[in-house]
């Protein structure tokens, strides 16, 4: 793997969304030859890949044929054909994350059972091969589709019968409702030889209606002991999964002071975007370092940092217009990242803004102002 900085080596990426595009920025800097597979001909990663192919990520033959041409294969989205990845690994392609770990993570039921079997603290839950009857659940609770959930989709708080009637009849898990004090994320990286490095804890604030992250900020308000516990849990999870690459571990601090693992993502993650400007090593560079078995980078943050998600306004679907974006450019140390998506729709992630500075409270005030002023419309 030490010879990967060579024109004869190729890195394949399954998925061409904004995560792929940001990962490719570092690949361009390091002159790593890349190929991307995505179902959409307009995927953002088409702009930076050396080779871009259109194809179904869940189709065995499409993924297998694509992967056969690669030296290393990684993902920027979990919903890919794992059987094809298993076959590619058997053929000698280095597939990271490992297919076995990805298979567990893809299915929220398997993921939660994995936590329970490995003594990793998580909210109490029950699993169902199909949607249970209303009489069989204890509302209020949290319903999660077993598969194909993302950005708040496939997750719903159930408060009443009307909420319950609106969720589909699919395999699911029902979680006890946790009284959440703070929502936390820890990004951890692990190399094939087992080297591990954690980023510092960041906190997330969510849009309560869309169940989607609005702000991510550093430093955390948790105590030093709580932060160390969060990092230990993240390391425990990545080692238990025998994961290689970047792993985003989302956690809750509940009202009783317990820290619980919610979910993980085996790739760069929305909660790590602030590392691009805020940390010595961005999460995208760290993922590359991990999957290419290079020395892992310094994860220290350089200053207080806050990230704001830019999402499509409610009631707007069509060609995108960013309203008042020029106001951002008058703010020192503020950086916009637009994802290259041609079409907006309600609550679709279209970009993010990072602000760094000396005082987190000042940054929070600036972030709320920008969130109100910069709109994503048609």
C-alpha cells in the first residue's frame, strides 16, 4: 500500500454525493487516481473524479464489475450491494469499510443487536420483522425503519395513533423514548493495521421537525470526564466492528447523565464537516489516510468552530438559487461549501457553512443570523 502514490493505482468510491465530492478534493490535492460510481448522471462527485460511471449501487453485477478495476474500494453511502463487496474482497480488492462491518451497520436491527451483544450502552429497544399493531407498542417511542433511512428519513417519534398510522409496514425497531440532554458525535479513524485516532467531541443541534442536524459546534459543553467516556465508546465500537476507515459515532447524553450510543456511519459524516477548517486534519483526509494505511493525521481542533447546514426551503423544488450568500463573504473566517446539486427540494442538504473564531458564543450568534438570512430557494 506504500506505493499508492502512483498513476497505476486506482481508488474507487461507491456513491457520488457531497461526501464523495469533498473526499475527491483531497484526492485531487494528492494526485490519487479516482473512479466514482453513482446512479445519477448529475451527482456532485462527477465534477472531480478522474472517471465517473453511472450505475445502480444495489445491483450486484454493476458494483462487482466496477470494483474489479480498483485497488482500493470505499463508500460514501451505506446503501450498496454488500454481496458484491464480499466477492471483491475475496478477489483481492481492498474493500473498506469491511463488508462484514458494513452489513451490520446497514441494518439498524443488526446494529442495535450488535451493541447489546457487545455491552455497548444504547437505548432500550424491541425489534419487529414487520410493523407491529398499535396495541403492541408503548407510545411515546421512536420508530426506526430497519433499512434505508438517512437524514431523518426512516425515523419518527411516535406520540399518538396518527403518527403510528403514517409509518410504513416494514421491518423496524422501536426504541424507548430517551429524555435527551445533548446530542454528541465522535469521529474515529482506524487503519488496516489497527492504528486508531479519535477527534474531539462535537455537539449537534437538530431541527426538531425534520430530525436533521442544523448546527454542529466545537468545543463541547460536556465535562472532560464525559468527553473521554464518549471517545472511549467510539473506540470500543470501531474495534468491536473491526472497522477500517472513518466511523462517525452518534451518542446521546440523557437527563440522568448516562451516555448512550445511538447510531454509527462508516464514512465521512455531516458532524465532521467542521473539521475541514477547524481541525489540523479534515475528516476526508483522515478517511483517505485510514483506508490507504497511511499514518493517521493530527485530530486536534485549532479554534472554536461551528457548522451550519444549508438545506432547501420548505415549498421550493427545482433549479437552486442561494439567496443572500454574498453576505457570508463579509464575515471573517466564514467559509461556504456548496455541494454541486442542481436541484433543490424541501430540507435537502445543499451545502454547509463553517465559521471559526476565538469565542463560541460569538460564532453561535453569527451562525443563527446566517441561518435566517441565507436561503436555498428556486
